[in-house]
C-alpha cells in the first residue's frame, strides 16, 4: 500500500467457478511497516474448505504491508493456491493498548464455528465442537505447532449441538444431549477417539452438568431439546456406564421466571460439585439450592436467595477460591433474551453442605452483560469477557468488546483493552496452560453475519514488564508426582524463586457455563533453594478428581507455564 493504515482485518474469497482446487487451508497473516521486518502473525489457523468469503479480524495495528501466507491447500488436492479476491480493512483511528491492561492477539481461524470447547489435559490442545445433522464437527488447535485440524464425528450418532459438557475424573470431556437429546459421548484424550456411552434417562438440551467429589457426573435441566419440563436430576457413573434418576432432585426449585416459560427457565444452571457428593446451585435463578446424591434418590434443600439479585440467565459464576468456598456471580438477565442484562456482582461463600451461604454484594461491573464468559486466572482474579447489554441470540447488537477483571482483594472490576471480535451467544472462554485466555466462537446460525469462525488470545498483564516486553517467567522444573491423592504432599522445584502456587482444574465451556474450572490457592513451604512442598486439600469436594493445571508465581505475580497434575479420588 502507498502509506500506512490502521489495519484490523483481511478477507479472502476463494475461486467462484465451482472448482475448489487451490482453496487456502492453513494460513498466516502478518503485518509490516517497511516490507522487510514482519512481526509475529496477527492471524493463524485454517479456513473452511468452501467458496464462502472468509474474513479474519484482529486488534488494530498500523502497517503499510500485509501478507497472507498460504501454507496448505484446504482439501489436499495439490500444490496450488488460488484466490478470487483479497481485501484489507482499516479502522479510522488507532489507540495503542496499555500493557497494564493486557494484550489481544493473535486471532485463530477455525474451519467451524466452535460453540463449545475444552482443553486436552495431556497436550494442552484446544478442542472445539459444532454441529449439525446427526453428527458433530470438531476442530483441534495445537498451540505448539499453530496447526488447526478438522474432524467429523459420526461413530457416536450424536449431534452435540447445544449440549451439557464437563470433564470427568480421568480428564475426559463428557458431552450429553443437545440436538440428539438423549445421547452421551466421551472423548478419550489418550486414544484420540470418541466413545458412545449410555443414553441419559431424560432427553435434554441446554442442561448443565458437573463432576462430583466421587467422580460421578450430575446433570439437571435442559428443556431446550427433548421435550419441555420435568428435567429432574440424574447421575452418570463412568465405571458402570449407567445413568440413574434422582427422584429427590427435582428441577422445579431452580427454575427462573423466564418470559418464554420452562423452555428457557431450566437452562444453564450454575452448578458446583462440593463435599460428600453434593452440588451447590448458585443460579441463574435468584433462588439457590443444594442437591445431594449420596443416596439412591438424592435430596434437595433450599439455600436462600442470591442477595437482592434477580434471575440472571446466561450470567457467570466462577469459583475463584475453592478452599474457602468463594464464588463470583456476575451479570445475566431476567429472561434468556430480549431483556436488559445487569451489572450486578456478588460473592457467594459456601461451607458445610445444606447450610445457607453468605452473599456479599460487590461493586458492579462497568458493563451490563449477558452471554459473557468468566475465567479464573492463576492469581485468583476473574476475567469476564464478551456478552451483550441486551441479549438476543444470533445478534451482535449491543455487544461488549471491553473485558473486565475482578480483584477479590478490592471487590472491584477493572476495564481492560477491548478485543476485536464480538463474543455473544454461543461463545466461550478458557484458561490455557500457558496462563493466557482463549475467547472464541459465537453465532452458528447458517448464513447469518454473526458466525465467528475464530478465537482471540488474551495475554493478561502479568505476562509483561511495565515497558511492554515479555516478563521472564518462572519454570516448574520437576514435580515429585503427576498423580496425587487427597491430603498428600507434592514437592516442586523451579528455575527461580517463587512465592505462591495455585491449582486450576482444566475447563470446558459452552453457553456461558464452565462447571469444571475452580482454583485452589496453595501456600508453599520452602525446602531449600527453589524447592517447595505443597499440601493438597483433604476433601474431594474442594479438589474435585480430575486433571488440574499447577502454576507457580514469583513475587511480581508472573506465572509459570502449568504442569498437569491428576488428582485422584482415592
């Protein structure tokens, strides 16, 4: 280009003559001010192999030169590449981002719209899922290589669009219901294979599920699919591959007063597996509840109101300190759609099973949000991103681009640098083992204009020095065990001095719900130079069995890349 512009997107139109030869698959987009020095890619990923227009958006950067690097032909049909049209888009202005507020980029392009996502514990790869049609399309992103691959899953006969999702006690993502509302599918991470498991007793879609302290999985709600109403609780036992109804765990106490009735009123429960096989339901209904599963029938007990909060459908709830039972709730709206979201935020503290929790209202968010996502960081702060001020599925109107960070020490939110791409209905966010946050998806509505085939990477400020350069990170050199039991001790050596550790359970997310993530702060005992002893909690309700990320942090708050630790139930 003849001069520098504030570049924020590049579009690629494949050939339009009915021939797919040369469609670009894996690709990168880079920017330069002089055509000689090229920065890190602003976009990496893989395009969908069809004739549709592809547009890669990213945070605005000044540049005069742009290059789209085609790495593979999308269908492996030959060594050629083709394009009918390539366009570069520019913003009217540019404001350099403040390093103290984190940085966005790169954007990762996917060949599907991922409406659900999970992290593979053995590799740190991101697994994304979409639909439709009696099967499921998945994509896998490998941060180490930058490669995005696509796969169609047919062997389970399960369209996993709009399901329940959680990670089991061995680290396997378990997907239930959705379009095929009775089905259960399990992804065996070690074998890289999908397995058809037992059907649920009740067909469901838009239900929530959570892994229990004994390793079973509890689910409830889900009138979006499989009929409306009476979507009472049931549990899955992976050892016997059986679902069992819990007659004492009715859905009625957790219904919201949604304008669309029970079709929406039992959706996306905020569930937390807790002590002795119990589940705490923090929302989205203003009425909170305890569910227990220790007996064959289970039981239910009211846990009071969430302070002065109203129903908060499609809001967020994040357990940022499992040792002390601390849960942040934020945003949501009285009805699923076409009702104004709130800025409300509370800290709910749970203790013994059945007791009424304490609810403390904290300072509100800066932006009203529904369809947003919440992620707990290694330091215990909570990252809230995306959403809409007035939620409407398959729309980006009133989308909020600026995320916020909740600090439990102050009880306040800080507004961060804005992202480039709206993340509303069908979006998700997950903490990665490198302590960054991936925020992706949104849309999945045929040919509408709000389909987002991508994710953006957010790097929190703890990864940078004050001058914007990358901070030197501590490294976990060794751990005395990669599988540990409750109450046991773990010896860790690091490359440099650290002051704190935390465990964060690997996450899975869809439709604003991530029941897997929770954080356990760990206080180290020094055992010599850069050697530390950590003691695990004794209660499986705090340290839910499964795969966890272990982070070490130095005195400046800079986290290490995580080591994976399997917490065993016994």
